[in-house]
């Protein structure tokens, strides 16, 4: 003999569970569609490119130190991966959205120039985007700096260091009427 059922059932039926899953999926789809409008994916991509350029600058600075220790003064960025002086396996790839030419090396130590690595922000960007890359670069090294340094500052005479680590000074400068430039100044 089976006992009589006198209480409420426990749990959900399969049909109820399927309806709940379909409703949650529909809500998630609608929510994601509207949330994407609030997330600036272009800015996130620009931050990722800036981080990649910072990584390249760090690699170049370390390679410069190794090169000067082993081989003497560096005269061109291509010397870092030359057959006779293999400090790097390859020079850093060009980040086309930021710069058409990538990094170059300025070996001059004269007044107003300064020895270091340089990237002109002239890639597939508008002036506003180049200015944003410049601001992102400076902001990474000094959170109080939201925009670039004064356009009157040049390669060798910047007076406010935005980033100093391992004796390398790094900053970005320029204006919307001139070009924007990322500098990694070396001692």
C-alpha cells in the first residue's frame, strides 16, 4: 500500500527548469546588448596597445643596457639584433595603430636632443587618438597626469620627470597642432 500524498511537492519539474533557463538567457542577451553600449571597447584596445608599447620600451631599455655593457655605445636600433651583436632576436614589431615606423634610436647627446628611444604617434590614428595614446602613456607612469606634458618640452630638456625607473626617463609630449611623441630617454 502506498502512503497518501498530503504535502507540497519538493523541487522543480523539467518544464519549469527549461522555462527558467530560457528566461535567464533572454535577460542576459538583452542586458549584454545594452551593457556593450557603456563599455568603450575602443579605449580598451588603445590601453592594450599602449601597454604593448610600454613592454617594448622596457625591452629596448634592457637591451640597451646589455648592449652598452658588452659592445659599447649603441648607434642604431638595428644594432640590437645585428648578427655581430645579438642582444635581441628581433627589434619590436610596429604597432601600426600607433606608429607607422615604430621605435627608433637617437644616439645624439647634444643639447635639446638626448640619447634614447623614440616613437612618433602617426599610425592609423586621428590627432585625437594620438593625443589619447599620449595621455594614456603619461597616465600609466603618473596617475595625476591626465594629459600630455607641455608641447614646449623637447627630447632633452623636460624638467618634470613623469617616469624614472632604472635610470630611464619616459614621457609623451606634443599638441594637436604638432605630432605626439613617446620618448624613453637614456642616461
